[in-house]
C-alpha cells in the first residue's frame, strides 16, 4: 500500500510539472533561436525532455500546407500533441507578386516558426520518420510547382545523374 501511495504521488508531481511547463514560451525561444542562430537551416526537429521541437525557416506560401500536414499527422498519433506554436521575425520584403522568385520569399506574419510537441521518447523514431516523409512530400510538391508540372518525374530525371557526370567529366 505504501508503494501505491508513492507511485500516485510521483505521478501527480509529473503531471504538475508537465502542466507547469511554459509551452508557449518554449516555442517562442525555439523560434527566436532558429531565426537568430540557425537562419541558413530551412527546417529542423529534435528531441527534448518533454517531447519534440520543430522549426521552419522556409517562409514561402506553401509552408502553411506543410504545417497543416504535420498537424494532420499529429492528430492521428494519440501519444503526441502540439502544445504550442510561435513565430519570430516579421520583416517582410516588398516584392511584386509577378516576380518569378515571389514564392521563394517571405510573405506572412513570421519568417521563422516553431512548434512544440509533447510526447514520449519511445516515439522518436516514428516522429523522425514522419517528419522526413512529410518534408519529402512537401519538397516534391514545391519542385513540381516550380517546374509547372502536375505529376512527379522519376527520381533519375529529377537528379539527372548521368548528365551531371558527363558535364563533370568534360
């Protein structure tokens, strides 16, 4: 019986600690750090004590689509939950929407965004695999959009390794 009381007390302390954690402030710190110290990195994620952090420094118009796909995947994962979302850097550059590079530049509320996701360490492999897949799908859609295509090309055509080799050997 004494052991059960200790387990209950420990569980209550863990719940209190989790609820006392300032998720929003953590997201703000991650967004600011990613913007100030990891600016050249377009996106990233990693494990921390309470779950996972995610940031994105790639503020084109399709980023919302990527974030929506991450959130949709999270809803299917009972052990993971988005706890907070924040942005940093709101300097918007004036640009003509007809400019072919318009989609590559920032047009929105925050240049860098961060998401804090709670979850157990045992979900790390699953989380990383999903993030890699979702980003690969997103980049494929961006590439297709840039090329004006609607169907994916075989990877060999996208990379054109033989063309690259022949140019390198010449």
